[in-house]
């Protein structure tokens, strides 16, 4: 059975049009499917948790990175069913990292169970966080991510986007990526010394310390924030997490680094201010609370976290 999990609220509500286009095409192709429309935050995970999936099933998600995170959070792993994506989000970093086309005609051949298309067994990440004692924020417990988790400025950017109106406006103008850039620059300019942290990082048993840490991101896929390749070498099929640590003495150094990142991940050339780490497990602790995101979903005032790779637990047929 083909189960279609569809989020009409994706891309600030414009996802509904893509769902209609998708279902019309599925009917035209005479494909049997069951449509499950999400009705609110977290609902994609609730829906898939009720399905008794087998290797004969397919899960097709029409949504973005947030919906994909909900879906993987609701699955029993390893998942026997093939997972497919019809991208309709704002950032679409999962689709970008997996090289999944946004075009409907490119999706249809993958739905043919007789086609000689091998599934890809891809990794996921899992994170547990430690909130500040003074904070009312909750801790994450074994929270999964498919794209990345981030600690510091990148999480603050996600938080500002979700609580502001700019993302919705840019999405309706079909310039959604611009909203990440605008808010990112604004966040950089607000990143004074009180927003930079001293962090201790232990990766696969090896410890290193960083001062003036603006953010630290842990990647399963190369991109986050709507197309910023902070971990350009990350692969979801190598059983490894790729970590990017940005530690700069001045916020103004972040602007050329951000520009270099957009030019194909060249920020890694700033070796004095950008450190790359590859590991299977990582523990991060900070001297001050910072926000933490998992695939763009933010919890505030965390003192650190532990993340680990979950190798090959998701079957993707794209």
C-alpha cells in the first residue's frame, strides 16, 4: 500500500496546492493510495505510528523538513517500508542533501514497485539535551533528526523565523531561501560577546575546547537553513556525523564566512575560526545556555547535548 502523508500547511500554506497536483497525478497513473492529511504540529508522526508497515508498503511524504522530522519521529526503526518525498517545504534541506527533485514527473518512476530502483539505507541522528536549571524549557530525550541539529546562532535563526512573519511573506513571494539569509544576517549582527560561548566537545572519546563559539551544528546531510552547506562532505550513508564549529572573536568575521559558505561550503577554509569534526557520538557542554534545534525545531536555554548516529535505519527509494 502507498500511504501518502500530506501537510497542507507546509511552505506557509502553499503546500495544499502541491498535494492536489500530487493526488491528481497518482489517480492518473492508476496508483492505489491512502491519503492521510496532517492537521497540526506533530501529526505526521502520530499518523505513521498507527500504521502497521511492512516491506510491501511505501510512505510518501508531501511536506518539508519539519514534516520529515515528524515522520521519522513516529516511525519504529528500522522501518521496513520505503520512504519517499515530494518536497513542498520552505528550506527543503533534506531534499537538497538527498538530491531529490521537486518536480512531480521525477517522483512517479520511483513509485513503480517493479522498477529496478534500489532503496538507500540512510542514517539518522539522535540527540538528548540538558536544559539550564533556571529555564522552563524542556529537555530533548532521544530526539531524532534527519538533516541536522544545531546549538547557538543557527538555532536562534530558526527560532526567529518561526516566531516572525518574514518566512511566510518570503514563501508567498517564492523567495523562501531569502528569509533564512535575512534573519541569519540579523542574528549575526546581534551576536555580541554575551551570545558566544565557551564549549567543551567530546567526539568519539576525544575532547577539545572552543572559545567564542557562535554555533555548533551536527550534520547527517550537508545543508541546513535553506541551503547553507555548513558540512559540505556530510553523507547519510557513511555511519558518521559531520560537525561544524564556528568560533570567532568578532561577529563581523561571520559575514564573509557566511558568504563563503554559500559559495560551495568554502567557509571551511577559515581554519582558525571553523573546525570540522567527524564522529559517531558527540557530547557538547557550554558555559551559558543557548538554543538547540533539530531539523529546525527549537528548544531554548540548553546547556549542552549528546548526539549519536543511527546507521542505516531508514529506507529511501529516491
